[in-house]
């Protein structure tokens, strides 16, 4: 085993998207435009309905995957192909937009806490025009591993301690873990050696990597190469997502909701959308 180090720390930027939903953009902004194969990471979290009630009305996607992980609240998904699903607390949706989809994501609550993440994952050129598909995983179908000192790890995709997450068939072979550590507890998740990886702390704080770098709440740690990530919680404990994926190493052309490999393919995406071919 070789321990990964923290190569940089990034804090997100407050912004809004959709019809005015307030969120924090951590990947996809000026400080960290992308982390191949990851294109965007947004954190949303508010108990004020004004911050989320307008939701994300109908909008298109092509050429990548959107991953929504709900911690709290309820969000309804609908698309132009007749699909519909409800994301509740602890659930995940892995949507492969492929050649094109038009969908909406709207809150199904008018008060209370709405909290979670949306991650955008690039598709390889060979898969960008594939048929759209969904993996809607309910909270009860996501395995949770409990180890010494009450460390809890939810395995959304990939493997942890020989437990495999329910998300499958994704080109970048992702690992997606939700890790909860009580005060001073330790854990060292194993990652595929050549995967790009990041850690995002959303509760408390911890020390990460072989360089023992402090990572505080609302900070993202970009991880260097290696096979495991030593983590030790601070005195207040910590909760974080750990995400890794196989880099694609391909050219990226992106504009708004479309991510392709060339500018010409972006122009074709706009033409197809305008002509109703999604």
C-alpha cells in the first residue's frame, strides 16, 4: 500500500443555478475548473425554502453523467421520455445523459432542510451518444459498513472492505463513499491506484493523507497518486465524501449543459436540441 497525499485544498464559491437555487460550486469554478473525469461538484444545503424552492426546471444535457446524492429533503425528477423518480434522504441517482435528455429536478417540500451534492462525470468519446439511462438507488439499498470506533461508511459505488456499492456499469469505474468518523477515529480507504480522487468535508474536520493535511468543513482536498487515504477525524468528528474515477485523458469541449470532445460537436448538440431531437 502507498498512502496518497493532499496536493491542494480548494474552497467552493457561492453561486446559484437553475431557477435561482443557492449552492456552493467546488469543482467547475475558476479555482478548480475540472478534475478529469469530474467536471463539476455542487453542494447545496439550506433550511430556507427561498434558497431552493424554484428548483431546476426543464433543461437539457448531453455527453456526460449527473450524480445527485441527497442527504436531506425530497427532489422529484422528470424527463421528456416519460421517466419520473423521487430522490429522498440518503438516496442517489446516477443519470447517464448520453446523446440527450431534457429533464427537471424540483423540490417536493416547501419547508425544512434540503441538503446534498450534484456531481458531473464525463463520458468517454465512445459513450457520449449512448442511450440515456438512470440508476435510482433508494437509501435502504445503499450498504453501510461499520468498523471500529463507530466509523460508518456508506458505499454508493465501488468497493470498501469487500462491500460493493449498487451503482454499476459506469465507464470511469467510480468509487463514491460517504464516510462518518467520530472524534479522533481513523480509517484508510483503499482506492484504485491510477484513479483521480478528491475528498470533500461537509461536517467537522479531519487530517488526510500521508502529509497529515488539515481539511476543514466545506474544503475539498485533491489527492495525489497512491492506493489508500489515511483519515483521522478532529476532536469534533467529521463527515466527508470520498470520490475517485478513472481519468479519460480526452479533449473536453463544454458549453452550459453540453460536454463533448470538439467545438463542432457542441454546435451539433445545440442544433439537435433546437430541432427537438433529444
